[in-house]
């Protein structure tokens, strides 16, 4: 099973609005200024320890090296990264029609977690699963775990 997460406002959040994980120690906190949503490390570690792949699917143009490195410093393994550049090349390519900003079905992603309603609506329209994360949902990790377990049961039938 493949589970992917968006970055901005999903895993990387504004600490003035949303509780965050403890910052990385100096000097890493100066290199990696993005702050992880509280609960992210435990949830992502749970996915790492399960029989699943953990991907990042973001429209941002952060480099795969930067993305994998920040998570590695939290002891989280990222199995694959689709950033804005890769999406533009592999999904949009030379197609004349505008493709969705994210298209998890192309990569056989079983569940994508995102904060954008447009991504959720595209999931309905194009047949891929999206968990819509609300900004101040304090039970978000439990809800995502429950959704992953539900999808795994469907896949195992």
C-alpha cells in the first residue's frame, strides 16, 4: 500500500496557527526551517513500520534531497517524492488539457493526504482517494490511521 502526503499546510505548517513538533536541534533548525505538524512524526513512523510505502506528493519545487533530508533528521524514511517539477514532467507533460495539480492515480497511490479542497474534488472526479485534512483537527492522526486500515481491508478482500 502507498500513502502520500502533501507538504504545505498538511505536514509543514505555520507554528503560529497549528501545534508543531519540537524543532530540530541547532544548527539543523537553521537549515530546515519548515515545521512539522504535531503528531506527524509518530504517524509517519507508524507508516514506516507497517507494510506500506510513504511518499511525499507536493506541488512545491523543494528538491527531493531537501525533503528526504528533513524527514531523515526526524528518523522518518520517505520512499518516493513527487514534487512540482516531477509532476509537471510526468503528469502534465505535453498534454493540452490542464491536468489536476496532483494525480495520485498515475502512481498507484492508495491514499493521498492533503489540505486542499480542490485536490479532494479532483479525487472524486478522477477516481483517487484523498483524505481531506482540516487545519485544526486534533484527532487527525487517528483518523488517518483508521482510513489506512479501512483501505487495507478493502484491498485484502
